[in-house]
C-alpha cells in the first residue's frame, strides 16, 4: 500500500509539472528573391533575424514583443488557399523576380514561389514587417 501511494504521488507530481510548462511557438522562415541586379534574403530562426539586401547583411535579435508580432501575423495567414504564382515566361525575360518562401511554423512546413513584386498581401506584409525590424535597428 505504501508503494502504491508513493507511485501515485510521483505520477501526479510529474503530470502537473508537464502541464504547467509553456508551449512556445517555433518559427523558421527563409525567403530569397534574386535576379541579375537584385538580391533579398530574409532568414528568421526563432528570434534571430538576418536580412541581406544587395550583399549588405544585417543581423538582429528580435525582442519578445517583435517576435510575438511576427507570430501573430503568421497565425493570420491562410496557407491552405495560397498558391505559387510565378510565371516561367516572365522569368525568362527578367520581367519578374522569383521569390522563394519557406516557413516552418510549429512543425508545419509551407513552401511557395512568388513573383517578388506580386507576392500575396499577407506574405508581403510579413516580409515588410521583418525588414522594418532590420531598419529600426540601424
């Protein structure tokens, strides 16, 4: 009986401690847009952001508030209705800049190819927000 009580107490203690742990969102984003005269690369790994524009690279560590802004923006994007929108014909004549978007959010992977100048609004807002953090840190 004593063994049973000890086992029960131990089991309850471990189960409540696991429930009390905060569940953190994990995010990894890579975006690359490049043509002969233009390059933009944005990489986000949890709270570390790196933005490279035309061979000039800036790295910053996002604050918790900034990271939460990004996560809230990502949660609002409906990836189920989003489609790649790049035209091979436009790429062939340098009419479009190919943008490659890859997002791993809470172990869900989303990949798309867009015309950089014609990205879906929610993706463009996210990319603009990430670039604004880079600018504000200079």
